[in-house]
C-alpha cells in the first residue's frame, strides 16, 4: 500500500492557521462534489455560498473589531489555495469578496461609519461584495483605460449609468463597488452601488473555464448613489498618502495553485491505483510517470514557496509594501503559469481518461486558463521586472 505525502501541509505554521486550513479543506471536499454539475450547466453555486456564510468564511478578512477573523494575507492565501482544490470557480468568486474587504480595511478608502456597516452586514447577514472595474471598452482596468460608466452629480448624490463586464458573483451581489468617470471633475471615482431599481444583470457569462463564477455583465441605468457611498474620488483623497493594498490580490495565484494541487492529488491517486494488465505494478512505478509526478512537485514547490514567502513578507514588511508590488506580480506569474503546466502533466499521467467528463481534470484544465486573464497580466509583470533591472 502506497502512502502519499502532502508537502503543502508544512506551510501551516500554527494552530490558528491549522483551523483556517481545516475549514477550507472541509468546504473544498463538499464543493468538489457539486462542481461538475455547476460547471456543466454554467450555474452559480448558491448552496456553496450558504456554507461559506454559515462557517464564517465570508468574514475571514473582516477586522476583529467588527466581528471578523481579520486574516493576514498569508492566512488568506492558505485558505484560498485549499478551497480552490475543490472548486476553482467558488474559490475565485469568494476570493474577490474577501480580497475587497481586506483592501477596504487597509486603504481606509471606505469612510466610517459606512465600512463598519458593511462589515456588520457581512458578519450578520452574509453580505457578499465585489469590485466591478472591467468594461468592454476599457479591457483590463490595469491598462489605465477610462471607464465609460458615468457618475453625474445631482443633489445629494450621483446618478450612475454604464455597463460592467466580468462581474463575478453577480447572481448574489446586493452591494458592489464600481468605477465611473465623474461628471464634475472628469476624473475616475468609485461608488458603492446597491442592486435594485436601475440595476440589471445580463447573462453573458458562457465561457470554457470558471463557468460557475457568475461573471455576467451588470447594466446600471441612472442608479442613484448617495454622497456617502462615494468610496474614492473626493478632493480630500488627493491630500492623503496612498496606502498600498495590493497584497489582497494574492488570492488570485492562491486560487490557481489550489486548482493545480487538486489535479496533482487526482493524478497521484490514479497513478497509485491504475494497473493495466500489461504491468506488474501500478503506473506510479514507471520512470516516465515518476518523472511527470516529480515535475509537478517541482512546479508546485517553487510556486508555493514564492507565493507564501511573498505573502509573509507583505504581512511583515509594512513600510516596504509599495516596493513589494513587483514581487506580488512575480508570485502571480509563477503560480498561474505553473498551474497550467501542473494540470497538463496531471492529464498526461492519467492518459486518455483525463479527457473524460467523469473526472475533474478536464474542468481543472479549462479553469486554470482563466488565470492568464486575471491581473496582473504576464507582460506587465515581465516589463516591471525589466524596468527595475534597468533602474527605471
Ligand atoms: C474568471 C474571471 C473573473 C473576473 N472577475 C472580475 C471581477 O470580478 N471584476 C472585474 O473588474 N474584472 C474581472 N475580471 C476581468 C479581468 O480583470 C480583465 O479585465 C479581463 O479578463 C480582460 O482582460 P484582458 O487582458 O483580456 O483585456 P484587454 O485589456 O482588452 O486585453 C486584450 C489583449 O490585448 C492586450 N493588451 C491590451 N492592452 C494592452 C497594453 N496596454 N499593452 C500591452 N498589451 C495590451 C492584452 O495583453 C490581451 O492580450 C475577471 C476575468 C476573469 C477571466
């Protein structure tokens, strides 16, 4: 009987992290059962979000003073990586929510008492949030395009009109933050919008990967937003020193690495059991299969080490966070590209059966593709590295 070891367990450093990891593992096991059906139908996993709510997962990054767990970035990465082993779509979707709460906490952009109200809604009512910045005309907001969504100043607030694309979590978003060009200053601000009159979901999300993230379009037609829901864009913002918050974006590489780890587990289990009658041993004993397993371990070990090391540095080096931006990008580049290779190698191990819809590998293969199109994009990471080397 072969025993498998999991080197990722060594990234759990204390009892609190062990609890965070155990909850994510339990949820991942449940979500893995449901993932094939949601993937096939392209449906949103509402029941997963009920469990994320019941287990307190939604409040992972809510500050302790508002009843949350106030997870560090390291803990966020640990939890998300393990959750994604069961279902990448659910992990990416909830990752935007917990990442946004962490970002709002660190940046202080969301004025009190609005931030505490939102946190209480997350803790008590299971509110799920997201930031919607992408539009068809701008492409990725990281490229600096100006939103076509407009915020027109009116008495006591703003009227928001426009269309956002890639709106992950759209089926359950009661409140979300959008970027818009402001009519009075022609600058870009962000606003907290509530679902309801004037807000419509257009079901555009029909993709090959991450099919259950509910990333449809959202159209806003003259939606009134009170002044107090302006998150960024006040004249006083110009005077404040910006606080780096990008550590939250490590939920992205954590998710894709988690999907890859799920593929690794499946392939190793398969290799340990599968024994065609031409062989005296399971295929795991064959040199060609061992080589593929070893290459998977190499990719996972290097990507995971860099990811967790970066998360830990980000938590600890508070005054150095602006400098760590490039490292965050490297962690994302390394993890998402490693994830593509790992799933590919896992499928080569399993062989023709890896193509079967009865197994999770073909879903994982499609899901990891999406990592390339989440920020920061590969070319930006590489350019930043080159510029740093050139002293720019
Ligand atoms: C599963 C998933 C979930 C997502 N969820 C969200 C969400 O919740 N909220 C949200 O706001 N967004 C979300 N997004 C959108 C994401 O952040 C990007 O905006 C989106 O994927 C479009 O990025 P793009 O690079 O394809 O677009 P584009 O910017 O249009 O790029 C298209 C192509 O042109 C190239 N290109 C464009 N501009 C430049 C440039 N200046 N220099 C060099 N090359 C360039 C790109 O590299 C790419 O090859 C999600 C995306 C995915 C895949």
